[in-house]
C-alpha cells in the first residue's frame, strides 16, 4: 500500500498524466517536476531530415520518443512541408521505441511496423536482429543530448545509421512547480522519486544544487526511494554517486509498480 505517500516524477504535468493517474488511484500524492525543456534546432531540421532521406534512401526510420515525433511534424506543418514529411517517413519501415511514440506517429497518419518488447535502445536492437537487417540503412531523428549507444548497437548489428538531431535539452527555467517539492524534500517527506531519463537526472541535480549543497542533497536522496525508469537513467545517476532501484519494465507503469514494491 502506498496510500498517503508522496511520490515525484521528473516530468512536467503535461507529460506525467499517466503517472498522476496511477499514483492517485492508489490514494497517494503525485508531484510532477519539469526537469528539462527542448531547444529546437529550428525550421531547418525538417529540411535536414528530408535531405537525409533523399540522399541516403533509408530502409528504416526509428523514432525514440514521442517528443521527437511531435516536434518534427509540428515544425513541418508550420513551414508547409507536412505532406512531404509524411510521405518520406511512410516510404520507410517505421519502428517506434514504445507505445507512446507509436501513438504519436499514428496521430500523424504514419503506420508503425514494429514496437520492441523492451521499450529501449536494446529492444530496438533486438527488433533489427530478428529482421536480419544487416546491410540495410536506418535514419534516427532524435535529441542532440542522446548517447551514442543506439547508433553503435545498430552498426554492430550491421546497419548503416544516420542520426538527425532535432533538438537539444536544457534545465527547465520555470521552477514554480518545484517549490512544494523542495520544501517537502528538505523535510524528508518525499517517499520516492522516479527519474525518467539521463537528461532529467542531470537537470534535477542542476536545479536542486541551485539552492542546496551537494552533501545535503545526497543525504536527503539516501532517505528517499529513488527509482530509475531504465538502465541508462540508472547509469547517469551512478555518476552522481546515487544507486537507484531500476524498474523491471522500462515504462511509467513499470516504474510505478517498482515504487509500490519498494514502499510496501
């Protein structure tokens, strides 16, 4: 039972609706912490993506987040290249890293051919291994803050990989939603924090160290059940000397289950 517990997630209110619903259904309290904001590469990213598809003629396109989907297609609409983008993506075999990304693509009229069983870079690699895709070409539109792990993994499998960077990330500038969390956290009244990406880990420490010394921050984190949504997020936390519990299933619902298990 997590009734009455206070549980935070490193996502904005808009991006944490599922988390809030799952937590409040258990009569616990959910806090949304917007850690990062996107810095778009600008209108030119659509042309860069379209030119890469024209030049490389990729067999596959891989989308690693719903944010990348929304940003790319919204920008294409703004510069009247939406239908051109739709056609370019539809002419590839489309792979989405997870159900949320799949839904974002389908909302833009794109058919998704594959979603891995494991919603991660490793899961994407497993899809390509099953497809015997050695020698094929793949394009991956993503964040400039992404690790090189996926590209290296796909190259090891035998694919030719082209990454197109759509945006960078920075620490969230509007910290109004953090005030209550900081107060509760300083009083050791936050029972668990779910970290959802490596960039959100970096931003969390950047934001918190703005008015808390590192020793106090780590001491308070030791009194909190810290959950990482997946192994890459966990690896980033270890760089800050924090050893989190890693969710068995790398989704929001999987992380909530992990929180329930470790707090009960």
